[in-house]
C-alpha cells in the first residue's frame, strides 16, 4: 500500500490543479468514444465534458 502511495505522489506531485483536472476528465471517456454514441443528444453531452473549461470547473467547486 505504501508503494502505491509513493507512486501516486511521484506521478502527480508535480502536477498543477489544472493538469489533474484535465487528466481526471479525460480518464473516464475519450472524445473518440463520444463519436460512437448513436443518439445525438448523448453524443453532444459527452463531447461537452471535454469542452468545459477549467475556470468553470473551479467556479463550480468554489460554489459548493
């Protein structure tokens, strides 16, 4: 368990909040996967995840 913690610290210790946000956002689903959705509304909603600016994310986080 401590090895995993060390690996996480080494990998993400030098990342800014913005980089971590973008990494996490892109981790779950890629834009290419959005294109495979057949329902247009779902495809737009999926793609919108990747268009959301870090500033918007930060504002929403501060509002909580």
